[in-house]
């Protein structure tokens, strides 16, 4: 989600409840706020400049991590993303992982580049056509 009121992109993931019904447990969703440097780190993997990126954010409430890897050995080749959160008080860890096809990665690359323009203030808002 691109937030045009705040210079950030919010990554949101939820665990899947049922494979057959494609339903998700949005009450247990994980969220990570990305700034411009985070977006740049992820774009280097999506554009295959390097095979992997790891983001780590820490606060009083706990820590959140995002990993993205290119999996060339898979057939068909794809990316794998993992978002996890560890609560500071209970040390409980929640994790959500998802495969990203090359086509989905192409769209995500375009969206993140647009997000980088907005978060840097180079354009006021996302372009709508």
C-alpha cells in the first residue's frame, strides 16, 4: 500500500486460512513500513542485481524482518518473500511467506519505483491514467 500522506510504502501480509478457498486471517496480519532505502534494497533483487535482500526494523514493541530471494533453481524460476515479526514482550514470532512469479515481480517492480518517487517527494502522488 502506497501512503501518499506519509512518505512510506506499507507491506501487509496475512497467513492463509484455507488453500482451497484462498481465505486469509487478516486479524493476524503483519505490517512493515518501508522508506526509500528499503524500497531500493528490494528493487536490487527484483531487478536481479543481487540474489537476496534482508530488511530489519526494530522498535519498543518488537522487530520486523522482510527477506526476498530470487530462486533461479525453481521451475519455473520465481522470487520468495518472507515477512516476520517478533514481539518484544512475549518473544512470539509470526511469519508469512509467499512465492512471487516473474510476472508478479515485474508489476511489483513498477509499483515500487512509483512508490520511491512519491516517498522522495519527486512527485506529489501516484499517477492515475
